[in-house]
C-alpha cells in the first residue's frame, strides 16, 4: 500500500481528463449513455458528477481546511448525479469543461504550496466528522480512479450478452 504523496497524487489528477477524453470523446450514444440497469450511472452521468465535484467539493473543502478558521465544516456535497443535468451538452463539451475545471483546480493546488504540516490540518465532514487535508486529497485521487474503473465496467457490460460463453472468463460482466 502506498502512503499519500501529493506529488504522486497529482500525477493521477493531471491525467484523468486526458484518460476520459480518450475513453469517451466521439463515441456513439450507446457507449456514453449505457448503464448497468435501473438506478445506475452512465459514463455521461459520471462525467457530470466529476464536474460537480470539481466545482463544489475538492478545492472548496481544501480551502476551508487551509484557512483554519473558526468554522471548518464542509458544505454538503450532493454525490448523486441528476439524470437530466447537462443534457444540452455533448459528451465532448462535458469533457472539455471537466478538463478546464481540473486544470484550474490543480493550478490553485500548486499555488498553495502545501506543506506536510498542512496536510495534517483538519476540516469537518458532514458525515464523517474530523478529516485531514491529506485524507481529502487522497480521496480525490481515489475518486478519480474509482470512476474510471466504473466507466470501464459500465461500458464492458454493454456487451454482456454479445460475448456469449466468454462471459465466464470476464468477471467484470457480473460485478457491480
């Protein structure tokens, strides 16, 4: 297991927009709108969720922690995507918006020049209570990786029936 290292974590955060662009841009609607069934997320919805997190989660919460003010409580973050949100945009437009937001957020993170001591600063999560900046930033990285894996799984499952007997070799087809 790796311990959190901001420089290494940023390597993942920097790559996520390019990975998503390569995975999704220009694909047919069946790929980006496909889900695993009722009440599950499509890649399109996941990108919308990532955009919302860029706007209201990671950097705003990190700023609350770094300011070390008297009120370190985070505003709640609605984790569930809206099925109809962003429907006026194409997947390419969403990917571009995500890339710009991420670029801005990473530039801000670099400007802060966070020290090891600051990584131990705490904020207050609405559900978990006290959390450190280190935990928040590590979660940002793991969140990206989790959603990349989720998109891959959702997309693979679009061919669940089409692959016939090979399904026995592809465990991803039966995972949730």
